[in-house]
C-alpha cells in the first residue's frame, strides 16, 4: 500500500508540473497573439492578466509542486509524507 501511495503522489506532482508548464507556454503565446497577430481591445489584455495572475497566485502557491533538494526540505515537508 505504501508503494501505491508513493506512485500516486509522484504521478499527481508530475501531472501538475506538466499542466503548469503547458499553461505558461500557452499564456505567453496568447499574449504574443494579442500583441502581434490580432487586433485586440483592452478587455483582452485584462483577461490575459487575470488568468495568468490567478495561475501564479493560486496554483503556484503550493510548495508540493516545486522540485526541492533533500537538504532544502523543512520539518513540515518531511512530516507530511
């Protein structure tokens, strides 16, 4: 059962990392498209800002997404496994 839990945690973190990387690539492409390809209004830029800021403030706030060295782990990180 413990091995299954480790695989599950690894898989969830891997999927989160892929999601965040994909979102970042798409967000910057979206901004490039707004500036250079399409004729855009102020609302388009505002929508891009809030979508990207929401991702950074709410999703990237989780420490479990980041890859840390074992020496950088805190007491809280070690005991919550």
